[in-house]
C-alpha cells in the first residue's frame, strides 16, 4: 500500500518534470520560460530527494533553481525591448543539437547499465564504503568530492572562477534596488542572519551528513542577493583586494593543499588520512567563501563600480 | 481521536491550498494573486504541519516541523513583499510608492 502510493507520487513527479521541461522550451515568452524553468528545478530537487540523494537535492534547490532562477530573472530585467522576439533556429542547428543530445542520452544509458547491471567490476559505492574510514569524514558524498575525487572538485572551482572572470569583464554591476519599505526591510533583516546561520551549518554538517561547500556557498550568496534586492547599502562588497582574495581563495587553498601533498607523499591531492578531516574542512571553508563570492558577483552581472578607478563607466 | 483531529487539520490545510491555487489562476492582477497564494502558504502549511505534528512522537521532529513552517512563513512573506514592490514599481498608472526610484 505504502509502496504503491509512493509509486503514484513518483509517476506524478516524472510527468510533471516532462511537462515543465517541454513547457519551458515552448513557452510563450522568455518570462514564462524562466518561471517554468525555476519550477522545473524545484521538482527536480524533489526527485533527487526521492532518489535518496539529499546532497544533490540541496544543491539543485539552492543553485539550480534558486540562484540560477535569480540570475535568469535579473537577466530578463536587463534585456532591451525586442530581445524577446522568438528566433527560429535553422534546421541544421536543430538536427545537430538533437543528434548530440541523443548521443549523450545513449552514452548515459550505457554508463548507467554498466554501473547497474554490468557487475564486471565491483560497484563504486562499495569501494567508497570500504575506504570511508580513511577519508577523514563520514559522509560518503563529501569523501568522494573532497578526497577520493578531489581533482574534479578543484576543476569545478576553477571553472567557477573562470566564469566569474568572464562576468567581471563584462562591465559594471547592476545597481542595488531602492531601499525596501519598513515591512520588507524588517523581514529581510530577519532572514539574512538565518541564511548565514544555515550556510555555516551546512558547511559544518557536510562532514557527516548531506551538506558542503557548494550548498553553503549558495545560501551565503542568496543572503547577499536578498540584501541587494532590499537595497541594504550597509551590506557592501569588500574592497578590490579583499574581493579578489575571496574570489580566488577556494582555488588557491585547494591547490596549495594539493601541492603540499605532492611534496609530502608524491601524489597530488592524496590527503594523509590522519589530517584528512582537518584539510577537508580547511578547503571547504575557503571554497564556501569563493563560491558565495562568485555566485553573488555573477548575479550582480559585472565588477563593482569602484573596480577600476581609471576606467570611466556610465552609471548603470 | 488524535487521527481524526489530524485528518481534519490536514484537510482544512489542503482546502486553503486549493483556494490559493484557484485564486492564482482566477484573480485579475498580480497583487490579488499574491494575496491568494500567501494564504495557502501561511495558513495551509500551518494547518498541514499541525496535522502531521499530531502523528509524531519525537519532540525533536516536532520542533523541526514547526521550524520549517516558521521559515516558510518568513521566506514567503519576504518573497511576497519583493514581488509586490516590483509590481508597484512597474505599474505605469497605479499608485506608485512614495520613494520610487
């Protein structure tokens, strides 16, 4: 009975995801598409939760739906009139994209079957569980992300930094909204400390339960976005030097740890198991700061107005 | 007895959600729709949470459920204010707020 009810819930979720995805692609206007995409992200987060992957569910809700949604809405606000005109792609483009997507689906299906049914190799999950005690943390997801496959996470942080550099060179940031009315200002003032607290909790709890640097960073960035929306001018970005340091801190500390393990044991990012817990916390701490900085600056859509005093920008 | 109260609370919560959804679909403008949907968020979720609360035995879980409700209240109130502000700013002939940009 219980399993049956859950099956219906899953079915509804799958259908909802498909309908929302198709709706987002074929929406009347960009505005509708963005809103449908945000709702799609929330349903995907629910689906991850149902698949017992709370780490991914948190990341999807915070980054995929929350911050990406804020980014898209902000981009929508900035567009010039006429940008909304729907442009039909040429046929060869549609065919090319369709072909690539089909190839990707086939590849993913093959990988899935290989992992699920192949059984030629030992499933990766077992290997992770067997070596978990050496990783310094008790949450298998964090163990994989920050220890066994730390390389991937370092590259992810680098990609984020590269994206940030691209956005920073676009021009000056969006100006903050006008100051909020007392009611909204009070609510925002109430919510921001809660978001910071929740971010710190997620960072700390990542060692033994779902959480970690990306989720924590997204929450901190959300607090900054909220301050920006409420026109809280006392929440200023730090000055040039400190902002630059914050943006590269995650990558820098991660690389430093990697290089020191290279010097110590001869293998890049091979964390010694005695120190692994502390090192992971150190990396995650700085990664959280960098991720929050990057996500917020990407939301602002440019560099701070004071970034380069010699350059003259028209006030946005 | 507890189950009956629980069911009553949950169904009245669902009724608020239904009313809120109908409101979002049928109300004429953004502010009215906002008014409808915040009722679903606040009262609907509150009733739903209290209904589920009666089924729990662990006080920690109860506390978590209450916390979720309070957090959703704070988030939806803030979101509602921000959406309303944006709507008022955009309205060409509506009554603009005193300190508009």
